[in-house]
C-alpha cells in the first residue's frame, strides 16, 4: 500500500512538471524575441538626428566661445601690462619734473646766468 501511495505521488509530480511551461534559453529564442522589436518611426529618426545636430552645434559653439574668451583675457592682460608701464613712466617723468622745477635749483641756475632775486617782484598766484 505504501508503494501504491508512493507511485501515485510520483505520478502526480510528473504530471505537475509536465504542465509547467518550458523556458527555452537558446540563441534562437533570443533572436526571435529581439526580432519582435518595433522599428523607429520617421519622427523618431528625425528627432534623433535633430538632437544630434543640436549637440554638435553646441559643442562647436562652446569651443569657439572658450577660444574667444581666452583671447579676450590675453588682450586684457596685455592692456593691463601696457597701462602699468605707462603709469610707471608717467610717475618717473612727474618725479623728474618736480626735481627740475625745484626752487633751489632754479635759483642756482639764475645766479649762474647773472639774475638776482628781488622780493618786491615776487607775486603769489593761486589757482
């Protein structure tokens, strides 16, 4: 009796396994699944091409902007260097003017030429 019950149980398991779907994991089944994919429509192709062109245009514009920005910064730096040089030159010339127009120096030159300083001829002029 126990053998009959065991036989019935194993027969029941075989019938249960036979009714379950069998999964086919072969390459042919994978190709069949992939061949069922939906192709791109004309609108989708147009959008992919348009987005690609936009990205390409933006990349070229970015390179152009970075190059022009670097050139502008170089120009600004050159201008700042020239400005500094001119400022230094002006400062040196102003110092030389102050030294040459010193009243002691002017009196010394005047005395060498035979001029005399007369206090009554001195007038103060204010701006």
